[in-house]
C-alpha cells in the first residue's frame, strides 16, 4: 500500500465524509514522506490547507501510537540484549524531529531499561545538556547505568566537539557515583552513530 493510501485511511477518521486523497498528497508533498508527516509539529501541520484541528489530532494520536508500540519492545527489558529493538525505537521517536532533543535511558544493575526521559529540547543544531541534571535523575531512579541519546536534524550523526566534551563530562560525573555510561547514540535520518562503537568512549 503506498504511503498516500495509508495516510488517506488515517485521515478518513478525522474527515469521515470528505475526500482525503488531496489532503494526503498535500501533506506528503509538504513534508516528504509518511514518517515526516507524523513527526511534524502540530503548528506546521495546521498550516497545510485542509489540515484542521481534527486532522492534526488524528495524526498526533497515530504518532503517539507508533512511539508507544516501539517503546513497548524495549521498556523493562535488558537493553543490551535487545539492541536492534532499541535502535528501531529511537529511530521512530527521534529521526524525523526538526529540533535537537536529548534523552537519557536509565538502566538498573541488570541493564533493564527502567526509564526513558527527554531531558531537554533545543534548536536545529544545538541542545543544552546539564550533566548535574542527568546525574541527579540517575540517583533519584537508583540507576546503575546510562545510555545518552540525541538526534541531529541535519541527518548526519557525526558528533561535534561539543557533543564529545559533554559526553566526557557526564561520563566523568557518572564514574564518581559508580554509574556506568554504556554509550552515547546520535540518531540521524537513516542511521545512528555509537560513541562506543566509534571508540570515542
């Protein structure tokens, strides 16, 4: 089934008596593909002709459902043994965002994911991160390990110098508290970069 036909079916719940094909094609032309339509901010969706409040609400419900389904495959499970499911979840949740987001995955002593929290949101090429806040939350959750994650809206997951120095600051703070930093993942449009695999940490 082509993207526009699937999008038509989704839109039909918001516009049950209307022809949804023109709107589906407008949305895909505006944002590029189905994933980007779903991930688009509500304010940008509302600027597309025919995308009223009920359409925006339906699209955001479907986006949340997709995230929830992907997250269910990793939450409360050993992360290191379900790595592919974790990467799939992070791609679903972050690869099409228009601004940088920083999240931390908190793990218990068996490396089971106990919390996945977005700690900050920034601009198209920067997100503020405060190591103190990361560690404070780790202590509140009694976490034993961390995985840091952020996205690059440009699509290129190559780390910046700021990304690397921030990672080292969090790693050093975690070591003092006996908490392991397993990895820092940067999510791009089509792939992720692992600091651990690249030998950065």
